[in-house]
C-alpha cells in the first residue's frame, strides 16, 4: 500500500517504519502474507518479556488484557478475550509459542469485529464512511478520538482526498492511528522531550539508556499533569507487579523504549477518557447525550478544575463545531484536551505569560534557568529566595533538565493560579458569598483588603458599584486588578521589602556625600569598590558601565526616569536599587556555577537532589520542625504566594546561605532511624572536614549531598537498608492512597 508518509520523524523517535507496517497489514489481511513475520515475532517477544513472571518463562492469563492493550488493542470485553485464550490452552499460564498463537487468533477476531462495526456505521450502505461516521466508529471501538490526529491519519491513507474511507482504507487508518498510539505529531514531540530528560538521568547514573520502570509514573505525570497522578501511579504499579501481586523483572536492562512509553501514555489517556465519560453522563441530566454550557461548568468542577467563564466561552467556540452551545461526548473530550493545553488560561492570559517568558529568556534558548525565573517572578510581583526558587522549579521541571521551557512555566503559573483562586474564594465566602455565590458590593472593598493583606489602590476601589451584588468571577477580576496595580507601583523596589528599601536608603545617603539626591561620577567610585565591582581593566570598566545602563533601563521600565539635565549624575536611588538586585543575581549565578561543577561529581539524579534539598532546607532553617515522611516524596509542593510572603517577612538584603550544623545533622540521622554508633560518629566528624561548608563552617547544601553520597557508598551505619525500607513503605503508601481515591 503506497501512502503519504513523508515528513514523519518516526526514526528519530525509535519508532518502526510506518510504511513497513502498512505494507505488512496489506499483505496479512488483504493478501496471503503471514501475520507472524520475523518483525512481528520480535515485537511479540518484547511484549511477552514485559509481562512474563520474573521467576519463569510464562505469562499469566490474568495479565493477557494488559499485554493485548500493550499491542494497541482496546479490550472492551475480557470475556471475549478469555474465550480466545481457552482455544489455545486450558492452563492459567502461557509459554511464548502459545502466546503467539493467542495473539494471532485474537487479531483475526478483532479484524472480523472491525469489519462488522464498519458496516454497521456505514449508514447509507455505500461501502464507505465519512469523517462523522468515522468518529462514532472509533468511539464504539473504544479509541480515544482526537480530531487533529484523525486529520493527520487521513492525510496518510485517504489517497483520493474525498474524506471517505472504504474498509481497507479504514484498517490502514487504524494502523496509522495506532502507530503513535493516537497521539498527534506535536504531542509525540513533547512526550519525547520528557522521555529524553528521564533517560538522560538514567545514563548519568549508569542505569541504562532507557526509561527506568520505576520512573514511569513520574514521567506520565510530567506529560499529563498532576490531575493524572492516580492513573499514572496505578499504571506504574501494574508494570512492576503482576496480577497476583508478585514482582516483575524490571532491572535496568529492561527499561522502557520510547514506543513503550507511548503505549503507557495511551493507557493514561484512556483512563482520563473513562473518567470524563463517567462525569459527562452524570451531569447529562436529561440523557440527551449532550451537555450545555451550564452543565459543562459543573463537570469541570467535578473533575477538580475551577474554570472561568471567559475561558469556557473561548474553548467552546473552538470545539463546538455545530455552534449549538451543546457538546456531545466527543466534542467534550476535545474541549478537555484544548482546555488542558491552555492550562486553563484565557487567550489574553496566555499571550501575557508568553510575552513575559520571552522577555526574560535573554539568550533566546527557549529555556529559563533558576535565576531568570527569579527575575521573572519579581516582575510578576513575587520575590522568592534562591533556595525556594529551586523548589518551585522542581515542581514543574518535567524533563528534569534543571530549566523551564514555556510550557513548564505555564504549568507553574497554573499551580499558582489555582491556589490564588482558592484564596480568593475563601475571602469571598468569608464576606458572605457562600449561599448564592454573590456578595453585596458594600462588602467588596473589605474583601479586597482581606485578599491584598492591606491597602487597595483607589483606582481599583472606584470600580466597585455602590449597590447591588457581585458574583465570584467579577470579584476575581477586581482582585486581579488590585494585585496588578500594586505590582506595578512596587516594581521599582526590585523585589525588596520596605525594610530592605529603608536599609538601601541609608546606604545611598552614605555615598551621596553632597546630599544632591544622586551619586555623581566622583561619589560612585567608593560605591563600586564596596560592591566588589572592579575597574582595573578596560573590559572590567565596560562591564560595570553595562550594569549601570541595565540598572537605568530597569528603573525606567518601573516608571523612574533618569534626569538627563544632570550630566554628572551616575546613579539615582531607584537605579541603585536595581543595581543591587543585578549584583545579587550575578553573585548567585557565580555560586550556582561553582556548585554545579561539584554536583557533577556526585551521582544523584535530579529528583534525588530535589528531594534532598527539601530535607536539607527543612532542617537547616527550621530544625526539621513539621517535616513528615511525605515531605520527601515526589512532588513536594511549594506555594508561590506563601513562599514570597515568607521572604518578605524573614529575609533581608544579606541573605545568608543556609547551613546544617554537625549536631543538627546527627538529629536528622536519628529522625531517619539511622543507628549512629560511636565509631560512626567519629567517621562522620572526619568526613565533615572534607566537604563544602558555609562561611559559618556549617554544611552547605552541596556539602550535605557530598556527605549523603559518602554515607550511601559506604553504607554508613546501615543507612542503605533504612533508605530502602523507607522508600518501599512510601511507594506502597502512595499506591494505597491513589487506589483508595480511585
């Protein structure tokens, strides 16, 4: 079968050649070829090995549904599958040859089923189906219907371009559709980026060149978001455990290739589809098979989202092709895909966030590092300490490369938006908006002050109607305006608190010898020397001049203009504020580069480093107070609002590097139930003198990692057994929690 497969990137993803697959389907089902050719047998061997018992060479019949789904089929009837299995063997297990026989019989049965369904949906008996009939047919088979994917597959198999498929073309269509497990080209590219990030960690840790089976759930969450975590955990557990609860063979050599990762990703999408369908039918109160805009809002809330009217209307316009303000399930599923691709934002919000991302992606790498993230968040009104920036980045760094692309940044903003909407609703409810989702306009000023934690700009309060009621979304609009007005007015503060600005004012007065309100070319020398900005060479002088110019530009963007009438003026107060921020950021970058060089020698994964950071900061800053075993699990959450608020309250201009004292480290080890002997204590004291420390002679974070690496490598006081026991307990606890919530 000759088709249009040019321009596909399959080989770069390690996928089979699509044209070869189409030719094989043609020879097998529409010719006289053997279904089990050499390539197919090899593929069957891979699937068999994935699901066989760890201690034997057989696959349990209870695992056949999972194996068949792994081959791309949708199991709509396990009873029909069992009947085919009984034709092969009466035992509960199958060896490889029996498995081949089973797959061949099941494939033939499914081919017959597809042919029957095709004729059922060929309503006019023409021998062809149109796109509308095709979508309904796919849903009846159990496929996830994605409109863009349908268009991509049709481009390959609809040779005459008439939008009609005969049965043979339909089988080719299914082959193309299943080739990437129903995912579009753009989706495959994004998933491959995530996959590569996890594989890079495996390679770094010398644990193979594939996705580790134990990382599958994390990688799936990285692709689909936190809402998919219950599905991802169950799928990951199913991969590592057979139907009897026994462990499968998931050693490093048996890691997952990318095409296998796509298969498990399809399982997540199918699970999402089942959940969406359940909620769809629950809110389809009249049983019409359609839901209107009002019912749609209820479905979204039941699925855990807090949608805004403007977003719902925008997405509806995109997916409601019949323009009847009602959605059937296929349209609803398409709505959910678009809604999630937007991260729940309106078109304007998306544009604004993308513009901010491009503004701070100064090297145009399409990625921002932790320091650029700090600059970006300050621009948006959130001043976050360096350590917590790493924690925020870790929450959404789905490909584990230590930076954020635009999609990851949008996910961070979505997490923040959800927490902000909850905070707004708590205030709204407190001021009387619970009963009918409206509050009196007379209560709005007080509610805005509650949300802002203080004064609200007069220009915002003037927009509150003198009488009447206001619903929640109207309140959200005003609250957003109030916060943004404050952000703009405080942007010249460069993320410093009012107390820090007062300290800077004292500093400025020291250098402004003549009290002129600015620092001239003579006075600036002392300031630059004290800041450690060298002027010895022409290159150093140019670098300083560039920083001064950047400080002026930043001040100008914040609404502070440099007085051109004062030619001797080198820097004004608000320009000094921006310069201090630039200097602090530059020093943080240098320290980060130094730390990264040391981290290269420590064989910890990105996830392990993130988890260790959470533990380290808790003990270094708070003595471990409030830390539970769950705090070291995947996905430690950091609230952007709370983190920024704590920084304003607790940190100052001279932000000290957190450190862990020797006594606090010993308390941490006791908390971990590591039995430290006297001999172990002496060995630990000797090791502490060999690792990186802070200026206060306490363990820095890098030093803490160096100590942990040494402990694990030497099995210090049996720490490996303690760690393995804790990890196993945490994994079982997580699976039990997700299973209970299913």
